[in-house]
C-alpha cells in the first residue's frame, strides 16, 4: 500500500477511535445531573432534571406539610421518606416508576389529625408529630418510626405550630444519652397567671425533662447549638437562649434577613454600613449594603463577606433570605440579580449566576453530591410563571420552563 494511503488509513482509524472513546467514556454534564423531589399539580414527584420526566410518589394538597427525611438529602444511609399531611411516602431512588401507596401516621381512638409542624430526627428514621386528644382538647406529641411504623406518645400539651427540634446526638438513635427532643407547650387557660407556655427538652432514653418558662409572645422556631444549649427565635430568625432569653447574636438594629445555619453555629444577615475611606460627593454615596456572617463562638465580631453600593441595591434586583445547605457548610443568597454562593470553610464568596431578574417561586435546594444548587423563578418567558434553574459553577446552567398553573415547590435534590 502506498505511503499516502497508509497515512489516510491511520488518520481514518484515529478518527474512529476518537469517536468511540467520546461515545463510551464521555458523558455530557446533563447525564449525571440527578433528580429533584418536587410538588406540583397536587402530587409529589421525582423529576429528572435533564428530561423533566416525572415519577409519581403520591398525592399531596398544597396546604399539607411536606417534609423530606434526611435520607432525601444524602445526610443518612436511610431511605428517603417524605410526609404529605398524615401520609408518609417512601421515595424510590432507583428509577422505579411504580407509585408508593404510602403509610398513614397512626391516630387511635379519641384522637383527631391536626396539621401540626413536624420534624425528622437526624438518624433519618424518626418523625415527631402531633395529634389532638379530643377529650382533653390538647395536642399529644408522638414519635413515629418510619422503618417499623411504630409510634410512641411522648408529651400531652404540645404546641402544634412549632416544629420540635432534635439534638445532634439523636443521629446515634433515640436511646443515645445525648438525644433530646425540644418542643413548646401550649396553654389553653391563658387567663391563669401560673399557666405560662414552656420550652421542654425531653431526654427520650430516660424521660427526664428540662423546662424553661416563656412569655406569652409568639416564637417561631427552635434550634440546638452544638454545645447543647437550646435556642428559640423571636422575632423570626433572630434567636435567643432558652435559659435566660438573651440574644444568641448581637444583631445591629438595622439588620435584616437573618438566617441561622442548621447547626446554629453561624448566622448570616444584611446590614447597611458606611465604607471607610470613601470619597463620594454625598454621604449617601458611601453607604453600602453588606452581607455579614456571625460566628457563634465569637458572636460580637461578625465578618463582612460581600457588599454592594446601597444606591445600586435599591435600584432593583432580587433579594431573598439566605438559604443554607442541609450540612451547613455553605449558603446562597440573591443580590441584584446575582446568585452568590458562600463557602464557609473556605471563607469564599463566588457569583454563580447573574441573569436573575424576577422573583423566586421556591426556596433553593442544594445538591447532596456536587457543588450545585437549583431554584425556581418566575422567568417563564411569557409561557409560564415558573422556570427551573440548575447552577453548577463548573458547568453551563440548565434552564427549563415548567408548564404548570398551580405552582411548583422544590423539596429536595435527591442523592444519585
């Protein structure tokens, strides 16, 4: 064979090998994006991010409490369970298209279902919820084991509007010595001076209770610090110590949009400030809007992690409550159309996505497997008020218009 033909043959063979390698070993970014647990059109689904193919999980009304278990976020090796009111569904992560019939949380004679706030234990198996004792007109707090479907009553007289809070020690199971369940009591006879609401921390292994008195003002959330101290929020997202009511962080009076990390170690908030050394023509020209991070170990010395001129901030754009990852290692916030990611261990703020022009329709969710986040906004290009955006800083963003008139909620980004 002439040399020129050998050269042509080698080039042709090389080209074929390149195609084969590209086909076998290369996978586009979309192929490994994963699935989202969503609510839409009266149903909970598993949605494939790349194809938008839906796998039905079970019915859920918009007014029902929908709470995914830690397994849905990849925090535990337990199954992914999700509640929809009284129903508990196990979500298949293996691609099965068969809907799960679900299990109904037990009631018992003399009890009635109420739409109480609920919470999953960090072991991924136990659910705290409330039912109404009709004879006594009080809510009984119960703990349900999703693996065995067994339930146990733990307290009569809980406030159904405040989600119970589990200590991190419950990750080792309910028999762990440091596993405590905190909740608020509800007082029916408010006119009695002695009958004030309380916070209760119940050690589930022993039944020992620790209590703190509260005023009649509303509280919104309970959370445990790593050192075992219980916090409650009043007003929203501003936390205080249960034992004496003092603030967990020294927030400036003009701060806003505070949000605490899941483990209560950090709190992020917005606050205007004057830029030092600024030479602007007017005093207002030196005002900046800063994003600050307060560390619970050094609460009086917050760090400035991001800032923008206040005049630009007031001109428009999208602001939203900072949203933490389930593990508390990062959070995202929206400022002037930019999705900004902050890595807590690296102490690094990075702009991940810029052209956000409208309003968020659902709280962002973090990927459990990669550094990525998904959110819903209203930029459906006139076709829909709902657009799914998936942002991975190493890849091109994924944008899908969602065809729905009744809304869509992101509940979790499921582990692959």
